[in-house]
C-alpha cells in the first residue's frame, strides 16, 4: 500500500539522516597500487583502533563502521600485503581478540609518515583554496 503523503515519507527519511560533519581542510591520503587501495583513512582508522582495543568489534565501533565492514576491510588489507597486518584468535575460555602484526605496525607508521609529508607540502595551498570558498551557512 502506498503512503498517503509521499512528501511526509520523504521528510521522515531526511530527519533520520545524521547531520553533515563540519568541513575540515585536510587532505586525505589514499595509497593506490595498481587497481587497489591497500591503505586509506578508513582502513588506517580501523587498524589503529584494533591496535588500541585488541578487538574487531570494539575497533569497528570506535571507527564508526559495522562489524561486517570491519571484517571486509581486514580481509582486504591482509590479502593486499605480503603477510597479514591483523591476526585474530577465536573466542573461548580466554576470549578472542585481534592484534596488529609487526608488518601492520610498520605499514601504519609508513602511512602516517606519508600523510605528514603530504600535509606539510599542501597546507598553504589548502588555506589559499579555502579562501575561495563561499562562507558556510549557519543554521
């Protein structure tokens, strides 16, 4: 059965959307090799959260993604590098968990180093580009 008032359904959908985040002038570094992106902001955020929490479910919550999405990203990075960046242990009496491997730690360090260098080079250009933008409308 169709909704009596389609615009009411449409406005309800809009009301359920989260507010748009504040724009921050910062470059996002995505590393592209061939046709794949082994590391980018989302994967790095998840890997760092795994390093802090020791848990995929806690890391997914911390990174603002679903548990399934976290597993997909972990599987992807583990297959894109020469050896896994994340190792997991199954639950049981002591409980399961996840941790970064030595290669995972190195990959994160390299990514953050690249990111730092990119920001150092483009900061002044980003500021100059930002001056060309229209002012944000306040609500």
